[in-house]
């Protein structure tokens, strides 16, 4: 899978560990930065990640900052993105199953590396229920996320 990953300075260590781990899992990972711990603005990297999802260069995204909140807000400014802030396996799984999230956001100051890996595993391995379900309720709701007039 093509995965883009981005962070701010607070999550640089977690980003490097997760990018290496995802590559070991066989994924094609694009690291959108930053490259060092110098202070940066998380919206800049959230917007880069959102653009990678919107233009199709990445199928899924991993967004990281200190809390995960700021970068997820930035990613969600792009209507092509559905970023879900998660902190456990269940929220990661439900973000895909019910909301068809295409970006997972994690707070590096709040979640340990093993929990982050568990969240990403659940996120990447869970299918959207709207694709394989007789009910269109999930798809109808996801459609409204990008187009409120649906």
C-alpha cells in the first residue's frame, strides 16, 4: 500500500520509527517531513499529507503531532480526507469500518509506539463496512462528510 506519513517536531521520533516499521511490513512509504526536531507548524505538514491523499499519490496517511489534534484538524480541511484521531485499536478499527477514514492521526505525547503500531495495523487491515454491507447507512453518512447537501 502507498502510505504518506507526516508529523510536526514533537512526533519526529515516532514518525521515523513508524515509517521504518511500515516499510518492513512491505508498504511504500513517503515521508513528508519534517526531517529534524526544529520547531515547525503542524498545519503545514497536515496540508502536505492531505494533498498526497487528494491527488492519489498515497492511498492512506499517518498524521502525527504532540496530541494528534492539530494535525488532524489540518488534514480534515481537505474534503478528500477523513482523518480520525485514535488512541487504541478499537477506535482505529471503527474509523475504517464506519467512517472510511483514509488518514489516521495519533498523538506522539499521548500514545506509545507499540500502541501506535497496533492502531495502524487495525486501520490498515479493516475494510469499510459500506463496501461489503447490504445497508448503505455508512456510505450515506461518509458521503455527507464531503458534501453536506447529500
